[in-house]
């Protein structure tokens, strides 16, 4: 089987690899099932730590084709992997971050978690900021396609402060090579203003709007819901 250099991938091939990756994550979340709901109910940790622990455990259970190469990044789960395609293999540097919030319209990402430019308007001012991740990562003299995904846990609390997991949204953030499709200009993109205060010296952040991303490509945002009464974890892939 031929190994293809990520630099030689077409935009369509990058899209297909990101779609295949999101399917893998979707399957991992589905297979983990109501166990995630149970962990939210019973864990004494804060919700961010709970989300991180669940993300690592469920992805390790469906491990895929890992490469024995350490990768570095400011996310909860990072792996060097092979993406196995019918005619070839591609090396991938996979970065997955987890979020835990009481709403699921958007998720905050750091600049170190995307290879896209952030092109948007804030208070009528244009923002043009490059994400810190490279489009193609290099480790050990080999090239890897950089792929970033999010696992967003939506929960609420009862009157006793117990956490009830309601939904998980998984999203594939486009590689920077797909800039012209997903964020070609300051007025056309997937971003919302981030929760950072420049006056307090906080680092620039941005939120990915799940609705905006889904409008660009419906498959890039998938949702799985948790039903405590019937003990069911329900989700179907949306193409």
C-alpha cells in the first residue's frame, strides 16, 4: 500500500480524511454509550476534568492505527496516526479537545488549536489572526496532516448540584488548507467572538459557531443525546 505525502493531498482528499476521522470519533462516543452519563452523575471532579477523562478513555478504547511518534499540542487528546484509505495511507497528527458547558451553540478554541486563519469582524473592526498549528505537521522527519476536532459535552445541574449529561456535539474544525471554503473573508466564516478580554491581557480566543459550521458542511457537526429515563444514548450520522 502506498503512503501519500500530506502535502500532495487535494482539498477533496483532506475533506474525506476529516470526515472519516469524525466518523471514528462519532463511533467511539456511540460505543461508550450511557457510561459517559453515569460518569457525569457520579464523579466528584469538576466538569472540565470529567470531560477530559471521558474523552481519553473512549478514544483509547477505539484506538485506530497509531504511529509510535509523540506529538505536541494544547489539547486533551493527541495522537500520530495512519489514516487507511482504499489505495493509500496518510500520516495524521490528530488533536482533539473536550469542552463541558451548559449550552451547545458554540465552543471556545485557543489559537494553538487550529491551523485556520481567524477572519471575522468584531465591533466593525476586521480581525485577521493565524492559528498557531501548521497545516502540515512534521515529526521525526515525516509529514502529518494536521486534523483538529472537538468533543463538546452539554450538561445541566439539578438542585443538589449533580451533573446530568444531555448531549455531546462532535465537530471537525477544517484544516487551514480549506480556508477558502470555510472562512474566505471577514464576512464569511464559521467564527464567533471569543470569551477573552484584551483589556485584561487575556490571550485572543475565538468560538466556532456550530450552526455556522453546519451550514458550510452538515456532516462536520454531529450530535448524540442522552436519555436518563430510558437509559439510552441516541444519535444518527448526519451527512
